[in-house]
């Protein structure tokens, strides 16, 4: 049974409605993304993120009233989501990369360039922790004793001291 990889949960933060709608459309076209919220200002986004709303990536306008996109990046709670800065001016590129943004898109954004930025965000996503594995066990019975090898340790169980045994339906008990 294969499961699809988890999608990146994203927020769009831009004070321009047309730019937000364009990015929303691009997110809908991208299987790797799931839109959590689309917001007109950075203060709302900061409150949402501080309130525990999960986000893996932010599509963030650099210039907005009340709180700029760069100021929002500086104020983000840890661990920070990946940030893709979306702006009309390329003047912010140096400051953006000093804040470790994943990518920098200049408006008007084209879908191909948007896809490249998403690919970068996916590539920088931390790997999922390996699933917990059950220890290997080996059973050996001798007389009234049972020896169980768990990982590299050998445990001795006396049958007279065993009060309960879970019934097994397969060759291996869980």
C-alpha cells in the first residue's frame, strides 16, 4: 500500500487581491500544495501562525501596510516555515536571502517559475523521521524455561512465573 507524499500546507500573504487570486489559482494547479489560508496582511498571518495554524510554506509579499513581509519573516515563530518572497521589486533580494528565504519571485509571477520555487521548498523540507521498528525477538524453550532474545539481550522467563500469554493468530505475536 503506497501513500501519497504529504502536501505542503501553505499560506498566501499579499495585500493585493489580484495577486492573491493568481497565487491561489497556482496552488490549486499544484498537487504538492494545500492552501491553508489566503490573507491580505502580515499581521493577520503572524497572529494565525502564533496561534498554532500549521504552515510549511509562505508565499509572502515583501511590501504591505502595517508589517512588511521581511519584518514578518523576522517575527515568525520557530520552527519557521519555508518562505517564498513574492514582490514587484528585485531590490529586496539581498535582504530576503539574508533571512534565508527559499526563493524570490518577481511579479507578475508565471506558473513555471512558481513551480520551480515549490520544487525548492520541497527539496528543503526536512525528512520525515524513520518509522519506529519493533525489536527482533527470538524464542527458545528449554524444559520449564523460555529464553527470549530481544535485540542483543537474552532474557530468561520461567514458565511457572508467567501469568498471562497473549494469544497469537499468526506465526509472530504482536
